[in-house]
């Protein structure tokens, strides 16, 4: 999943980016509300971690404008402003959650998982298709009960496929969601990851779950719906 960290304290911003990347997220960071708007124009995010007090455009104003524009990306406020009135204001403007600094990182991760699964219409962070199961919280994937070891990018791509089960995802969509702005590689890199992922998930099995749709992209499907190109 791709997150945007908007925090004007540079050390905290970089610390959050590093920790979230270690937890398996694709992360971009910026330092004010106007810069955040530019990021949101250029990419699709699964969640925004947003400070309130920032230069150029504060968090309250940014959320208000996003909601007025119909942008429903989940927003979690991270702020030192801990009064009830501040929290009420943030939530009423359209934020999904509010976490007061300083905070425990494990709690932050739990709140991100809760916020994003609610937005996606899921009650849990566990996804299944056929005999394949993914537990996002534990970073674990199994097929027929046997654990499938995945590299971080492979895990992220599979999670994106599972969150969009039965939908064909293009190379560009996968690249945009899984790699951040610092990525400067070729889109062929996506093909390489997809090839290795399909081998780990499907090789040697009669029921294939990940399918290539020539000229379009890839899709993960239930075994009972395996028609069409592979």
C-alpha cells in the first residue's frame, strides 16, 4: 500500500518514512500542504498521514479542500494538538482518525490498518483467494497451509492484487502503487517481479490464481473463474 507522509518536522518525517517502509509500505514524504497537493495530483494513495500545523497550507485546510473536491483518500492526523475541540474539528472536516504526538509506532500501524481496511470495505486485514491466504498484519502468505516466502515488493504486489481481486491491473497501475517517486527504473522491472511472484504462487499447481491478460496486465481470480488468457 502507498502512503503519503505530510509532516514539516524533517527528522520526524524521515523517521516515519523509514519505519513505514520497513513495515512494508511504499511511502512518499513532503513538508507542507501545498507540496502534498502536488503529490496527490501525481499519484494515488491508500492513506495520508497529516500534520495539522504546517507552513503554506495547514492540515485542516488541506483536508477540507480534498473532501470538497471529492477526494476520499483516508486521512490520519498526527499532531501535538490534543484538545477535544481540535480532534472534533479534524474529524468533522473529513479526517478518518486522529493520533496525538508522541505516539507508539505499533499503535500507528494498527490505526493505519484499521483506516485503510475500513475505506476498502474490509473488516480484517486477511485476504483469501482459493487456498491462498494473506495476513497483512503478520506479513504472512500461505497456500494450502504452506508458507510462501516473499520479498517485500512481491508481498506488496500480491496485496495490491488481492485488494483488487477479479480486477485487471495494468503495469502502470502496479508501478504507481508499489514504487514511490524516488523510483527511476524501467517498467520491465514490474514484469520481472510478476514473473517471480507467479512462480512462487502458482508453479507446479493445477489451479492457477494469477493470470496475465496480454497487452493489459494481471489479475488474481478464484479458481472457479479461470477462463481467458494466462
